[in-house]
C-alpha cells in the first residue's frame, strides 16, 4: 500500500517517543500490505474498527494511541487522517476528518 502523510506519524512520535516503535511497525506492515477489501485488514488487525467511507481506526500501543485512515482499495492508497492519544480521538468525529 502507498501511505500518504507519513510526516504526520513522524511529527507525532517526536512529541510522544513511546509511540515511535509501534508507529514504525504499523507503517512497515501497511506499506507491505496489499489490501483489496476490508476483510484483508481484519485478518491482520482484528481490533481495527471500520467506519463509513472506507475509514479505518487502528489501535496502537495497546490502544494508547489511535490512527484513523481512509483506504482507497483500488488505488492501493492509505491516507492518514488522524494520529493521537485515545483521549484526543474521543474529541474528534472520525467520520469527518
């Protein structure tokens, strides 16, 4: 998959160093993935949550952090829309970001 907005991840782990390894692992896993449908994601990330408009929420570091992405399956693109602490996630509308 092609991940757009990797800079968001780097900026986040610079502020939260404990997130660096889990975010880098997630990035590498997704980069090497070939998702064609939601079940491909669910097979690897069983705790992933699926929203409307191909938005997926990933729990990072034992649900301490969350990533919200939009996946364009046909193009193989993953757009990072949000990365933050679980408490920050609670204050956003993941369907609209």
